[in-house]
């Protein structure tokens, strides 16, 4: 029998919610991950597009099972200080940035949406050095895009203009 205090704790409810959502995402993985681009009937990617989400969701589900099991067995988790008004503001701002990032990905491509999201997150974290924000926001997504598309052969959404620019710069 699970202790009532454990069932009402935010940590327990969060772990159970994430466990259920991770399991649902694993079950419906085929509907959540888009099929890769096809060229002459074969995939352009070296790995299946659902491999990385499958690994992450499986690990997330296992960690949630471990968390719930520990709490049911009586391990106590110390709660931190209560979330103040500033914490709620920062959390809402963070959620809005990531939601906007997800919504911008297809129409604006990976490079533009990642650059905007990285800059906004950098400002939210307290960085006020505009040169550092610019370098981080441009170089980080560019290196990630090149690593994912050239090294791992994973297809990321990108505008044709940017794909052509990368292709001409890298000779491919």
C-alpha cells in the first residue's frame, strides 16, 4: 500500500505523469516521428529517425520507475524552497521559448529557429554580453546541424537556401 503522503507529493505525481507520457510516446512512436526523406526509394539517413527518441524515452521511463519505486519503499526526497513569483515567470518564459522553437522549426528551419531560441535562452539565463550571445547562437546551432546532417546522416528541417549554402561551402 502506498503512503498517502507519497501519493500527494509533487515529485511522485510528476514521476508517474512522466512515466505514463513516456510509455504512451513509446507506444505511438510511429505516429510521432516523421518518416525520413527518400531518394530513389531509399532513406538518406544512416539511422532510423525514431532511434534517438526511443532510447531517450526508454531511459526516461526506467528512471521514473526507479523514482516511483524508491518513493513507494519509503525513501524521502527533500523538497527545495517554494517557487516564488520570479520562478514562475522564468518557468513560463522558458516554456514559451521552447514552444515557439517547436512551432518555428518547420517554417523557418533548424538554423534560424535554433539561433533565435539559443539567443533567447541565453538572455533568460542572465547573459548580457551581446557578442557572446551572437557567437553562441550562430556557431552552436551551425555546428550541431553540420554534425547531425554530415556525421550522423540525420535529416533536420532546413530552408533550401541554407542547405544550398552549406552544400556550396562544404563542396557537397
